[in-house]
C-alpha cells in the first residue's frame, strides 16, 4: 500500500480501526472499533504515526511505505 493510500485510509476509516485490521493488529483493531479510535485520541496518534512513517504492522515492519 502506498503512503498516500495509508494516510487517506487512516484519516477516513481510522476511527473504526480499519487501518489496524489491515496491518494485522486485530486486537487493537477491535478496541478502536468499539471505542471510536480510543475516543479519538488513539486515532489522531495513529494519523501522525502513519504520516511520519512510524506506524508498523504486526511484524514491526513500517506500514504504508511501499
């Protein structure tokens, strides 16, 4: 997934945890889904992490850098 697509996905569907499901982080994806991105705070943190390239998949590889 390209970085631009990862950013757009995280901004528009990140509050539902879709980006976490796609990166293999199922447990926190469910948490994001049930709490609205941990009440918006975790969602904003994830947007910043994706934009700066610090968000990783379940194996620790950078997500959205292809």
